[in-house]
C-alpha cells in the first residue's frame, strides 16, 4: 500500500505524564468523507490547545502519519454534562471549538485527533475517514457502538450508573456520541483491540478500506461491493440494519471475519441527537422496559437470542458468546485446516494465553449452519464450571466463508504498532490471520476452502 510507505512517526502517542481531565473532546460524527466539515467540541483548563490528525497504520512500525495540524485554538472549560431523567442518557452540551475541513489530503483510514494543550494536557478523539465509492477487497470496521455502550463518561454507560450498590439498575438506557470517551485516553478500545489488525493489514499491502458499524447501519447495501467484512476485537452491539446487511452480504458471497468474541450479542437502535443522525444509542436490555415492545417487537433492545427478537447470533457467526472472564491457552482442534498453513501447528498444539477475557462456544443444538468446522477447541473454566472456547469456520451456500476466533484477545496478538519488544505478539496467530485475510480478499472463500463439519470427531478426541 503506497500510503504506508510514507514516513511515519510516534508523535501520535500521548506524553507519559498526561493529566486526566485537563483536556477532552468529541467530534460531531464518527466518520467523514472528503469534502465534509467535522465539528470538534473541546473542553480544557488550559488557555489554548491545538489539534493534530494522525492516520493510523503500520508506517515502518511507528503506527501513524501526521496528516494535518491546526494552529493555536482558544481553550475554554465547558459546562458540566447533562443527564436525561428516566433514561440516564448523558450528553455534553458544549459549544463547538473548531471546524476541521476534510479534503483529499486525508486518505481513507482510522484517525486519532490528538488534542494537545501543553506537555501534559493531551487526549484523543477518534475519527474514521471513509470512501463510499470504494470497492476494496476488505472492509475494516470499527465497533464504535460497543465503545459507546461501555463509555462511562459523565457517570453513566449501558452497564453502570452513579456509584455504589445498584449501579446496574441505575445504568443508562440510552447513551450518546455527543460526549468524550472515558476509556483509552479518549480513543476508547481502538488502540488495544483494533489498531494491531489495522497495522498488520497495511503492513501486508492488502486492499483495505475503513468504516464504522454506524456506517454499516446507515448504508448496509455498500457491503456487497467488497469481498470481506472484518469485525475486530469487541463488536457486541448491532442494530437490525447491521445484522440484515451482514446476512445479505454473506448470502451474496461476501466473507465475514469475526476476529473477536461476544460479537452481535445485543440489539440496539440508533436515534438522532441535536448534532445529527444516529448519535444516540438505545439499549434497554429488557423487553418489558423497552417502549418498542408493542409497536416494533423486532427492534426491541434485548440480547439477539432472546424473545421477542429470537435471532441467535450463532445463525450468523456459527457459534456464540458463552461466558467471561477467562484466561486460557488455545488448543488446535484440526491442524490440517487451511488457516494453519505455515504455522507449524498440529492438532493438540497450544497457543499460550490466547483465550480471554470473553469467549464463544459452538453448540450443535444452537440455530445455525450444519457444516461448522472447529479449528480450535480449548478447555476453559468460567463461572465455576468447565467448558470450551472454540474457533470456528463455515462456508455458506453462496460460497462465502465465515470465520470466528472466539476470543477477545486475538487482535492483541497481531503486529503491534508500538516500540519493538514492548508488546506481546504471537507469530502463529499472525500467520493464521495472514492466511485468513489473503484468502478472504480473493473472493468467496468457501469455494476454495469448503468447511467440513467435525464437531463429533473433535469431541471424540477430547
């Protein structure tokens, strides 16, 4: 890829002594195209700040290239967050700090906007630059709806609310993109659970383009222009439009790779905020509490496998989430499978510390394809009982291949964009992922690599 041959830098990293709370911000959209104007909302205790835009990739192992930088911008400490009674939705009703004009000098990719007020007041704002006309082989999808579901900025997420006992009951039922991310220094889960795959794909020179899951929701028909969708480390929250779009693409020969676990576990809806469409994420996690239960039961925000939705994720992925937390070795179940080519791995071999913290399991009694091939079948113990974490693959009637790693930690084992020797990576996982990406980039992988159901054989070997 020509872009990644350009000079990289490690200046995208935050200063080691960065002070929390001195600067933070958010953008008025999760993604943009050339010609868009992106509004940035920033609060800082410093008198001025600047913005630097870094396109994330491999770049000689340095991780990024600086594409744009602002001049000094007046700093303002903005108002406190607003919480909506009933839903506990938190938004930052801030004034816009600056507009950023995205032009053709911003190549499509995942960007981190680095907010810097001084040496120790720094923070990120993530932004994806997409190309809606792209026909690239591989689509890399950032899981911003899952980032937002876990975002505790302002005291409320879809998991917690306030503090002390009963925080789950006081959780938000709606979360908003109109606020900063509390996790990842403002970058949410991108650096830990997504960047290693982005860096690896670009280091291999693969034909890739980028979007977010909100873009899959808004334009699901675009997925059929590509050969594979790559879902990364944690992709839990999907709308009905996302699910329908992925299933339609699979049924038209588009490969799907779920490189994390716990994917497509909860259904959500997206609604507008004052800043634009699809800025509020609705997730009641309860059929009885969701006001849509009587009027639109198919869009009620419960786990996908639960009524009234009743669309188990196994029918798409081939397996589904079971439990957390765990830490375990991955055990190869079928060393003859094509994904293991060049790894030196054989049936029964172990990949140390690859299963965690969440995992998926294949159950032949769950709804789904009947030709699922277990690639790995790993003993785990979770919630006081013994079980197995699985890595699976199946070929759809259309010829599409569907791969699921079954572990959140897969992406963390890939080519790291960090100082040499400071990040763990696994050569076998890297080779398997290379095999997967290269096969999926060619076309319907099931035509050349049809899956062979082997659950009974694997179980007999346990």
